[in-house]
C-alpha cells in the first residue's frame, strides 16, 4: 500500500488523522476519497472541487508534483505539503 | 456577578478578552483556532457555545466551536460547499444563531445553515438562485456575505447583506429572496440607485425588531419598513464612508458608527483623531465620542465586524482596530480605555455575557 505523509497542520485539524497513513488507491483522487472515508474532512481540506486540489496544497507522488489524476502505485510515497503561504 | 467576554477575531487566530466583572480589568487568552484567520466569532446564549468562522489559505473554509468558553476548540467544514460545478468557498465570514439554527455566510457569497451546532452544514440554496446572482461582482473585501439578520420572533424572516451586491430579505426561511436596496446610493455604479450592486458594509436590526440600519460604502441608512425603502442619515457625520455599525442593546434609536476619511483617502479615522460617533435619534443628529481615545497621530482603521456592544446597563461599547488595538467603554461611549494594544490585525469583535 502507498505511504501517505500529511502536513502537521492537517493532522492537528482532523481528529484521529495520523502523520503517516497507508492507503491503497489507483490515483491521487481515489486516495483522497479513501482517506476521507476513514477521516472525514480530508477531502474538503485538500480539494477545491472534485477536479482540483486547493491552490495552496501540493501533493507529490514519488517525488513528482501530482494532480488528482496522477497514478499511485502500491509502493508509492505520497507527500501532502502546504505551500509557502500567508503573511 | 455578570462578566463580559470579548471575542476578538484576528488575521492570526481567535482571542478572548475576559472581564473580571468591572469592565476595566481584562485578561487576554489565545490565540485559538490554530491561528487561522478568523473573520467572526459569536456566543450562542441558548447553548453556551462559542463559534469562530474563517478560512485558511491551505485548507479552505471552516467553522470552529468551543463548548468550554474557548479553552478547547473543534473544527468542521462538513457541507461547506456549493457542490459539483460550484465555485470553491474560501472563507466563512459571519455567524448568527437564531431559532435553534446556526447560520453562516460565505465568500463567494452564499448562506449556510446548521441544525446540529455547527457539526454539519446545508447550503440555503434560494439565495444563490436569485436571478441577480450572475451579476454579483466582488468588492475589495471579496464577494462576502457578511451580515445575517434574523427576526427575533419570526423564524421565517431573514435579511442578509453581501459586499458590493446589497441587501436581500426572505420571508420564507431562505427559500426565496428579494432585493432591499431602494434609496441606497451606489456612486461606483453607472446608475446611482440600482436595484442591486450597492456596497453595504454592515446591516443590523434594532432592539425593537423593526428598524434596520446599515453602514454602506456610500453613507449610513435607516429603514422602518423591513428594508423595503431606505433613508440616508449621513448628514452630521464627517464622512459617508465607514465599515462598522453597532446598535444599542435596548434603545432602537441609538446607533454607533466609526466614520473613516474616505474610500480613496486611506480609510483611517479623519485627521488622525479616533472617534466613535453616536446618534440617539435614529441618525437625525450625530455627536463624536472621544474621551480616552487617541486624539492625534492615530491613523486607525476599523473593519466591518470591528465594533460590538454588550447588554449590560449601561451598555458597553467595544472597538477593535485593523492594527490590533481594542478600545472599550463601560458607559455607552462617554469615556473609553484601551483594553489591548498589540494584537494581530483585528477583523471582528463580539461580546458574550456570562452570569454568575
């Protein structure tokens, strides 16, 4: 199963969300939907619409910047990062 | 003994200023809500619950809730969406509790209702179904629904106000809406008195449940007919521009505003002198309240949610500035003291009254 690393701020926001989780999914979109089943609110926090990540959320799959359509392998490392933002 | 909590929403989190019963000694707690930008806070007397609304640049909109007067908070965004094909919501701007429901206003503008104390939300679709919606354009503060006014006794009656769009009313609990902008100027539109497109900055209902007041981008107004028509009451104020508005908790004829020098002049208090202006006759006459407020070199701004009253007698008036100062008056504005100096930019001030 893919390993998913969450940012500290998201883990603090959603009850029970660990900093690292394992998940099986074919794409980033499917991965987020699966995670949302386990920890409701994940999808709302990461996705602006069903087709887009939020503008300041970056997802990397095996080191490459991903979109919701990016494939995920069983051995993938998925990192969810908060972009440089704020003031 | 009654104690006042000042609920202060800032660019970098929620804060609570807690009174010791004197309204002169205050203790600051916070920041709360994971230092999210907090646009509004409120206390629901019926459930003794604190709420805070905001939006985070990473995770989008959210409403925070505390059942222990701010010591611990939980967050929810469940249902805060316009659904497939709708625009993403960035921020929850304003909260109002009434008749067992909790309402929240969003940016881009829309109305949400929660019947489970903010755990889940349902879009009140009638407002965005209004035929004017394709023409709604954001102002400088965004396309925010910043005022939600519930009638005190009739749950079916609601008013909302949207920046750069105007005021709407519903008589059927939000199913259908009509514009309520007749008599309100819109100097930045090709037509001076359009049906909608006015930039209302704050809308409130007086203690009698009948008279509406609004501070607008273009003046201050009153309405005695539920917003069907508006009468301008700007004469006597130093400017027609300002953001906040506060109403006396018992006297429907007394209101407070903080005029700023002008939309295109820096948007701070005129001449660097801080003043809250009060009318005791529905806006026929105005007088500045300045005792204890900075009298020179004070280029302060106050945003639309930045003024509140408590319900004690005499009423307390509180003002938070966009540069982090909180001023308070325990005598209905006759004299003021600075309660807090170095907060982040203040976006909202509300009060809660605790008994015992």
